[in-house]
């Protein structure tokens, strides 16, 4: 075989060689080594500040463009588009409706006006549904120059387009290859570095200790990496195949993790036993669990499955909040696969998140697992500035169970017919999934046993 | 607006079908969710376009914001009467202008389902009709409906304010 040799061939090779060397050196010197040693050059903060200034400028340009055309700039509201009255219970609302109608009667009865309450609730949910919007990416109030975050932003002038083009060049030409190289290096070292730029932990004295369980809200698979960065945990999750599975098996060699087979998921006692065994052994690392069971879009915290709260031990809550202005970290697993998701992550501007370690909580006397779970959830939501919802994350994939409707009917019937014998509490309406996993296919079982046990 | 804004209701043809509403989780848990959905669709039609959608939602606009009109203008969609009419139609599914005993029972059944016995349902319906039915024809007409709700603050209870 003859090889063609061009006169410039050597030159080309040399250039390539030099640039690759330069690239790798930069990588090592500026990123990998400081990350390992924990030193910061302050490049990140500068980068973030510059980006924010650019975004603000972009928004003002769009507003100017809108004014020229005498139109309103479309601004999506993250808190909803209708004014919701402070949530009062069904009883209270109906009292108000009836109180203004006729004179109060001795016994509660049906009123024709009752339907207004349900009617209004229904139309409000058509206009703005608390649950469905949690499963799609959060909308930003100002555009961050990523096409994927562009929901209805118009009036994009020429200057803005140029800026966007520049942004694309930077992100795909510099940032993406940079991160891909990092990723390859990283994976081979079993550490997947993506685009972690900001990291602001607080209250470090509350870090989870041995023999405890760490619970956190779940937005992306990166949550795991972030927390693992800061301490060693044992994970609980579904056994995967492929690349994930390989990583799982590798991880087990260095520290004890609890990976479940799909068939075992349905056996909640076995799961609970393994968890409590692990926790009872004080020499073992704290367990990391995501009780929501699925990824939520980081504007709210959804129902915590009570399985991990039934084990009698200390719970260390952690709140994780991503700053959406730099790149949306939410993994919409029904829309994108893992590889697609990683690509999008790597070509965003940055991923900035805040992590708060909250003081440990214990189950109190007379509190059942569900109440405890709700207490922890409220604490996490309060710290992270997220909305605390009672809805089940499983609704991402499942239809609403009739049990929810029954709950409403039950409440209404109490108003009409008075209290009946309330044998069981209404906590059996939640989907039960004792395996808290960061996995896209949670198994669900409509487990009807309440805390009274079976 | 749920149609083409933040909520995933958008249908490619620019029209909604009843099953599109099924995607709204909160609505599925509302006992009269199905009735509310069918209120958007004219009888016999399977789809609703954006204009009709907005017209129905206009019933829920707060009354105080409507400009004062003289008697010649047609009644605005969010007047008290129209709001009452909307609620009336939730009861009166066959649109014959009267709420029969059977229709009332149906509504009560969907609102209460398993929680009360059939006798209790019957007695509740009986009492409600007795109170509201003034001309003793065993059904509730729109005027009787309106009279029985004279004192209810409809404007407040059937209005949804938009943030803007």
C-alpha cells in the first residue's frame, strides 16, 4: 500500500499534535487537578456573572423589539397563570357557599350550589394544573440563548441572533468537546464529570453519618453524582443492564450498595429487611434514597413513598435546587433517553446547583411513616424554595387512580351526610412503591394496607 | 391558557377532543370532571376549536371587570345569569331546560359514588327537589334554579382571576 504524502502532511500532523497536547494540558491544569485538590481559580464565578449579564441584555433587547411592534412580550409564569385562592378544605368552601345561601340548618344537606365548588376547581385545573406541569421542563422568564429553552420567545433581533450563533459556536465547538473529553477520561476513572460549575453547599455539619438514611428530592441522575462528590453513600436502586449495570457492579466492589432485581422489587418485606440490616450496621455508609421514585422538574417536591421512612433510624434530608438559567438539568425520561440527555447537559452553558444539608430528623412518638415522610418533605421543600405537593410522582406515567376521586367523594359525603364510621384512614390512596430508585420504570403496586398493618 | 400555552393539551389540528382533557391529572380526580369536559363540547360535536374554548372559559371571568353596557348590547358571557346557566347545564345533561329527578340523582351519584347508600341518595334528591320545585312539576326549571341560588355569591365562587 502506498501512502500519499503531501508536502504539508508533516505540518498538519504537527499542528494536530500540538493542539491536542495543548488541549489536554489545559484540561488537566485547569480542570482535573484543581477539582481533585479542591482548589478554585474563580473562573467559574466570572463565567456565571458574564453569562447572567448577557442574558439580561438579551431580554432587554427582546423587550425593546416588542415595544417597537407594540406588542406584549410573552413571559411565562412559573407560578401559574391564575390567581389561586389560599387552599381551603372542601368543608370550608362549601360552608362559605351555603352560608351565603339560606339560613344554616340543623343538619347538613345537599345544596344546589355545591356544584359550583367542583365546577370551579375543575375549570381551574384545565387552565393550570398543578401536577402535569411538573413533568415537563420549567419555563424560564428570560431567554438564556439556548434554542431548547425557547418557548415562544419572539422579537429576536439580528443582534440577538448573532449572539445566539456565537453561543452555539462556543457551546458546541468548545464546551461540548471539552466536556466529552472529560467524560471519556472520567468514565474510565469511574467518575462522570459533566458540567458542574457552581456548587454551594451549606450547613456542612449536618452531613449524613453512618447508620442513617439520606433522602433528597430527585431531578436528574446528576443528583447522585453531586451527593457522592461530598460523601460516600450506599445507593439503593434498580439493577440495570449495559453501561449503567457495569458501573453498578464496579461500584459494588468498592462499597456496599443495594441493587435490586426487578423480581425482588415486588417483595417489599425483603427490601425493607435489606435496608434495615444495612442501617443497623453502624460501620456501613449512610444510604442514599430518592423517595419520589422518579425525576421531577425541580419546581416542586412530590409525594415521598413511605417505605424508607418505616425503618426506624435517623433521616438526613438534603435539598437540591438547580438554577435553570444556565441549563435545564431535568431529565424528562419519557421524552429523552440517557444519551440524548447527556448530550444536552454537556452542551448547555453550565449546571449550577445548590445543595443544602438539613438537620437530621427522627420519627416522633405517635407519628406514622406517612406523616413522617410528609414532615421531611415539607422541610426539604421549604429549604429549596420548592412547592410542596401531595401528588405522586408516579402520575408521570400512570393515569390518575380512581382512589383520588374517591377521596374527594368521601370528603363531600362527610359534609352531606355527616361523619360515618371512619374505620380506615385515607392514606391508602397513594401508589405504593417501596423501592425508591432513580430509575425510569418504577414498579407500582396498589398496596392497600395502611399503617394498621396486615 | 391551557390550550396552547403551558399545558400539554395542544392538538396538532388546533382542536381539542375529550380525551385530550384526560391528560390533566387534577381534572381526573374531580368527581364531576367528565361533565365539565362535556360542557366544552356542543351537543353532537366531537371537537372544540380555540374560539369556542375561549368562549366557554369566558363564563369564568370575574364580573366586576366587565365594562358597563347599555341595554342594547348582548349580555356578556360572564354575567351572573350566564354563570348560572353554565352550572345549570352541568345538571341538565339532556338540555331540555329542566333538571329532572333522574338527572339530579345522576349528579349526586357521580359526586358521591360509593360513599352513600341508594336510599340516602334518594332522600337527598327528594329533599332538594321539594325545596326548589315551586310549581310542583317534579323538576327544577332554570328560574327555580336561579331563585334557589338568589343569595349565593356566584360572582365570587364562579370566577377565576388571571394574573397579568
